[in-house]
C-alpha cells in the first residue's frame, strides 16, 4: 500500500509569513536587548547588595550613606525605565489589537486561502487560528511585560536594601548610645 504524504496546509496569505518573520526578528533583537539590560541591572544590584553587607561603623559611615544614595538613584532610574517600557507596551498592545481585529475581519469575510470563515468552524477554533497569526505580535507584548516585572523586582530589592541600611544605622545608634 503506498504511503500518503500530506502537504502542509497554508492558512497564511501571500507575504504574511515574511511579515511574521520580520516581527519575530524584531522580537529576538528585543529579547537580546532586554537580556543585556538585565545583566547591567543585576550587576548594579549585586554591587549594592555586597556593599550593604558591610558592618556599619563610624569609619565607614560615608560608604553607607553613599550606598543608600546610590540605591535611591538606581530606584529612580528603574522607575524611569518602567515608565518608558509601559508606554512601549501600550503601543505593542495596540498593534496586537489591530492585528487580531484585522485577522478576525479577514476570516469573517472568508478571505483565507482555505475559505474558512466563522460560519464553518467554532469560535474557539477560530480564536486559535487567529492567535496563531498574531502570536509574534503577542510575544512582543509578553517580552515587554517580562522586562517590566524584572525592573519592578529590582526596584523592590533596592528599596529593601534602603530599609536595611536605615535599620542598620538606627541599630548602630541605639548600641552606641549606651
């Protein structure tokens, strides 16, 4: 009995795969960029964390004050980046909505190469098909979300270090008053 080979079904219109590949390439570059940004922030936070481990004495008081000031400046920089990436996320989310709308209308009008439309398949099936078309656009939004979460966590770590320094100074003052 001869073996049947199936040809892959193409649900994309001409040029759409190239458009998706271009978005994927942009997302890959964005992922690399975020990785480099995370590496830089991880180094900065680690340096602050290591400095915060020092024993507080009158001799290193300036180091502790500098540490607290640096942590505060880094937190402000992180908050600025969070704000910037939240604005970028709004733009990317808008692109996702437009792409989803475009594909919904495209299928509703029966424009797909397979002639699929909402009358032929369930809403859940159509939703899955549309999601496959816009997956790279959605990936861009998720990359930004992930980076924003990282920045927020880093800012919280720096805030915790600031409280640790404050508490260490208060404890030192309490011990030296006696």
